[in-house]
C-alpha cells in the first residue's frame, strides 16, 4: 500500500487513473455505493407510484425499472465526488494547510476531510454554513472526535467541502 500512496503523492495522473475502476470493464467511474443507493431509492419510489397505478404487478415492474433508473442517477451523483481522488489529494496536501497541527497526522485529519466532502450534496449546492452542522454531527457520530476536537477538525472539513463544491461546479459548467 505504501507504494501506491507514494505513486499517488508524486504523480497526479496516477491519482486520476486510480478512480474507482469498474471490476468488469476496468474503466474509471465505478461507484457501487452511489449506484446502489440510487437503485434502492429510485426503485422504491418508482415502484410505489407504479403500484398505485398498476397493482402488485405494476409494483414489481416499477421497482425494476426504477432501480435501473435510480442506479444511473446514483452513479451520476457519485461521479461528482470520488472518494479515492479526494483521499489521495488530501493525503498530499493536508500538511501544507494553515490549520495543520504537527501533533496530528493524516490519519487524524482524514475523517474530517471525509465528513466535509460527504456533507456536500450536488443536488443541493449549498454553502458550507448551511451544511456544517451535518458534518459536525457525522464527525461526532462516527468517532472522529477521538483524535481531535471538532474545533480542530472543522477547518479541514470546510476545506474538503469547498474543494468538492468548486470541482462539482466546474464539472456542471463543462457539461
């Protein structure tokens, strides 16, 4: 793993090549979590609507169709924020930030970066102030506080949030 991290730290193209490869096609952009969540949500919603109109058979058909549509939607959202790339970026950048404290290594900052980028929702592009509470709650609920306080972690979470917000904004403008 150390070799992989060293390659990421020294070569930006290498980081881009490691972007969640699809296990079947080896292409970048496999997002099983986003796809799965999208399939579950899309399938349930579409199945419920179809069930109202078409009874039990409509529910089954709607769930299948909705699952496929939801999977594509979930994958599209997940592609906006790639955890592999974000982790690699912050691992090489965290020590350069003004809030960095030498008493904390990347492993201490990593959960703060994660709750920051995960607080961003491309469907609701809100500013950090309106999403900060969500990030703080996740920080506390997922045990980030064991390494550092939220006061210490908050600037890193905000930094990660702003980075994905900016990147997603650029991505939408390019489409």
